[in-house]
C-alpha cells in the first residue's frame, strides 16, 4: 500500500491527539515553517515566536475536534490565521501616519537605493491590513488555490479575487512610496 | 468590457481562476487588456509583485524550537494534574489536594507580605536604599503606558498614576517639589517645544523613596519625585516627557530595547503599537519621551538637554 502524505498525517494526527509527544513533535516539525511564515507575516517579527507557540498549543488542545473531513493542512492553516488575526486585533491599531521615525529613515535609505527588494516588500507588507497580507501570502508564497484560501480565511471564494486585487494595489502603492521602481 | 469590470477580474485572471467564466468572457478580458495601456500596466505590476514575493521565499527565518513548545505543553500538563482528574486514584488525589492547599495558603501569606512591603515603601523616605526588593518596587515600568499611548493617552498615563501617587500641579509647585524647572516647562515658556507642541498637563508623581547619593538629590522636602509633562501638537496628537532623578530606574518591561547613539547620547529606544519611546541620561537626570515622532523631534529634545 502506498503511504500518501494524507495517510501519514492521519496516523500522526490520531496519535498526537491522544497526547503522544513524539507524534506531536512530528506534526510540529512538519508544519512549523509554513505556520511561522504565515504568523510572522500577520503579526510581525517581534510577536511571531510567541504567537506561533500559542497557535500550536491551541492546535494540540483542539486536535480532537478535527474530523478528517478536510485536509489537515487547511485546518491547521485556518487555526493559525485566526489566532494571528485575533492577536493583531487585540493589539492597538497603528495610527494612519504609521511609524514616523521609520518613514524618515527608510525614505533616506530608499533614495540611496540601499534597500534590497525583499526588505522593501517586507516593509510594504507591514503597512497594509493584516487580512490583506494573509491572502497575498497564501497565494504568492503558499501558492494555494482560491478555494483553499477561502476555506482558510473563512470568506466566500468569490471574495478572494477582490481581496487580492486590493492587496496587490495597496502593496504597489506602498512600494512606490518607498521608492520602488516598477 | 470596461476598465472597472476588467480590474475586478484582474487577480482572478492573473491567478488562473476564471473558471466560472465562459471562453467569450475571457476573450473580452484579453481584448480589453490588449487595447488599454492602464489595465495592461496594472496586470504587469501584479507580475512584478509576484517576482518580488519570490525573492522573499528565499529568506530563512527561524521558528520556535520544538523544545519551547514541549516546555509549554509540559507546563500546561502540570497545571491540569494539579487541578486533579477523574483518572487519578483517590489517595493520590487527596495528597495532591493537601499539597495544593498548603501551596495556596503559602501563596496567600506571600501575597499579604508583599502588599505590606509595597504599601510601607510608598511612604517617601529621603535616604539611601540598596535592597533588591525595594529597588524592584521603585522601578517605573513604562510598558503598559507605551502599549496604550497610541489609542488612549489619558488611559495610558493613568496606568502610571495608578501605581504612584500623582497630582496635577502648577509650574511653581514643580519647581518647589522637583527642585528645578523641567526642560518641558522651560521650552514651553519659550514656545519651543518639539513638534510645535503646547504643554497641556503637568503631573507630579511621588516616588516610593529616594535612591540618590547623599546630597545629590535636588527634589524638595516631600521626597523624590517624577514630573510627567503631556504636550499636544497642532494636529491633536500628544507626547509625554518624564523627568526624574538619574538614580531612579525605569524599565520598558518585556519590550525589546534598541540601543541607539544619537547626537553623542546613548538612547534606549522601544516601539509598541505604533508608539515610539526613548530614554536617556542628561547630567543628574533621567528623561524619557513617549509618543515622540521623527528624528527632528528627537534631535530637538536632545539639543535642549
């Protein structure tokens, strides 16, 4: 019998749900990079470690509710996104003028063409709504189809396209402000 | 198909998700892109963003280790065991309950003792103190203030006032209690506060005791004090400047602190929830500014001190 990715997950999930540490570790190490990347994208670097830990503690606590009716990775993703967005909502929102000191310093750096593109995108991402960040990340980094993104984020599939439109437009505007030349 | 309709479908087309659309609709979309430079440029920008995102995926970040997760899982398990469960046999459960009760009683006694110590230390005393317990009580933790400042400055300042006796005071009272006019009040009287701000509130906070070397403290007979000045910019935003004796410690709690050199001063800098805070020493004083904006305001603060 061919052991598929899903069947590995199912046996591991069942053992992890029963509290077996080795299985929990296997589950964690399989998903941690993906989860951490999504968490980091939504909550930012300084809170990412803590929120990632919280996500997995919650995941293990709720594992018994997973019914194997959908892909485990989608279920995990959904939990991580919800926890991260909740964390952001609990934090106070930034005022519209953003992080003024950073604005000034980055303005100088971008003018000097000293910032790498990856850093530019990182900063631009931090300036758009977390709910837009997550759809962009799930599409561009995880390369998930709209149906999976809709399930993870909890929105209708038709809304994914319009949300991505907004994410891309706003990112482009932020990048332009940072001196990015398209 | 017009531009509005085309742009609504832009991402779906770009991501190959126009499944629900007929071939005719997809042709209309392509036809519009071919004839409209603005929409074509929009589509090209999506591709450029995709390429930028591809640069991101090569960056490596380190997630938390399994050990950190396991430690928290073990901690959670211990708490569950201490609370007792149906699967635990009665004899074991009873002995755990006895220990839990003893720990609870011990905890209550410790709490009462701490409260007694804290309230006794709130009486200002003008002499040297070196014990670690007293030092920890007297340290001013600015983390709650910084985290709240962006959304509600008044509530944020209240977090400080709730821990230290505080009173709204006049300029004359500050000079009497603090021993000298503060930088904010001097600048306010010259209309030269950073950010073209106006001084809107001055609070005097009573510190539990004086930690200054003998003869070094300039605070009045009431004991060591801290002055908190709230300044409002023309756009309605505010910043807070704290001034206190250098011997009095301030902390930013769990917030990560950056050490920054600016204008030959060593600054501690933190940021939380959109609020930037800095702290530095000048002469015999320690100063902290919360809600400060931009390098210009910082330079203005440092230049005046």
